[in-house]
C-alpha cells in the first residue's frame, strides 16, 4: 500500500545539545553524551508506539572526527555501551537496527558491535532504528555519483538515462524504498540548520526545531511534533485547491 502524504512513516532527528546539556549542569561533556544515549532508547520506543516505521538518528558525522581525541574515543565507545545495555529491549520490541555511514573507517571494536547489532536484529519486522554513524551527506552523494559513473564506464548505463529515482536508490537510504526520504526532520537544542545531513533526501521534508537539548527531549515533545506534522499541508510544489 502506498504511503499517504499526511502519514509520518520516516522520522529523522538531529540529536543536538548533549554538550550544552552537560555544561548547563557543570558536568563534563561525556556525561551529556551518556544521557543522550539513554534518551535514544526512550525516543525509539515512543516512536514505535506512534506507528513510525523508520527512525533515523544523526549520531556521528564525518566532521565530528575533528573534535578532541578524548571525546571522539568516548563517542566511538557509545555504540558498544548502547547495544550491550539495550539490545534485549530492542529485541523485545521487534526493532530492527540499521547503521548507515562509512563503517569501514570505524575502530574495530565499534565496527564489530554495529555489525552484530544489525545481524542480531536482521529478522525483526518492527520499527527500523537507523543510525547515521560516520555519515556525511555530501560524501554520500559523491559516492552515489561514483557508483553511477562506474556503471557508465562499464557500459551498463547511459548518462542521459540517469533519473532522480536512480540517484535516490544509490544513496544509503535507498534500501528503504518508498520510505527512503524522511517525512519530518526534528533538530533539538535550538539550532536551525541541517549540518550536512540527508541533503538530497530532505528536499520535501517538513522541518521542526526544538529549543530543548537532546537529553531533555522527551516522549511528550515527540508526540507534540508528530501531531503538528499531521496537521501540515504537504504540497510537494503543487497548488493547494483550497487556496485557488
């Protein structure tokens, strides 16, 4: 069955504000990251109850490697802590884990745990918890162009036959089919920018911003944004008949 325009099937979140949350409480940044990790579990279960099919979370960008080495090392260990702690809950709730990004560049321990998480939940059929980890949208688009360019060089494709749909299918979200583009993007912490996240996929997504830092963003906040989305009029460039 095809999706309806007012259904929220794919939700993307830029989980911003862990550091600011910690600073406000005079705590080290890693405490904010730990609290943010725990909030992933709460929001995942809330999204599942709201009927969302895919939850894409911006966990670590390709630009985040420029942060202090100690902070990067802590962030690289968060997937180990998260899946060790919450895998039973994910399995109980039939959640399927997907990690998209340049995973071969991750430390070995991090790489092994994310591969194990995907493998152990591969047969689950509920909400897809999709982490963007070591992900950058511009690089993703370049990679897709390189794949299509290779097909042209091999004589498998003509440049004039490339379509928007073909490009979408070669992005990391291509596996999600009709749900590959988020219906709604939420960013926490009051910032209002996309930060190299899903640049192609967000072309017609609705955008929403919360002033709360990610660790404080709760189930009620999520429901409020979802309810607000369902009352929006998504035109996709068309004219609304009620305005004519």
